[in-house]
């Protein structure tokens, strides 16, 4: 649906580069997930709460002012 991600607008004048931008974002995410594994930073798991928003996003403090999670990336070893 063109209304899923409003950055590209909707209606008769949608962004011409929308399909390419979404493809590039998927490719970048797939490459990161293929080459790296991610673990939460020490002490980060205890701070996680769920926000009271309708989408139930994660927060990392009780005041629900931050939605950032600190992760530690580590390169995966390639299997021969």
C-alpha cells in the first residue's frame, strides 16, 4: 500500500525512487544480518520496557523518552 510509509507520499504523485529506495534498504538489512550478529550491550536488557503507544514499540527507559537499543555487532565467521 502506498500509505504504509508516508515518506514517499501517496496518491497520483508518488516518489519515483520509492521502489529503488525500498530495495536498497532491504539489501542493506539483509547484508548486515548475513555478515554480523548483534547482542545487547551489558545492562541493556534490564532497561527494556514496552511503550504505551498503539504499536507497542520498545523503550529503553521507564520514562519512555528513548527508543534506542545499544547493541554490539560482531562479525560472523565464514564457513568454508
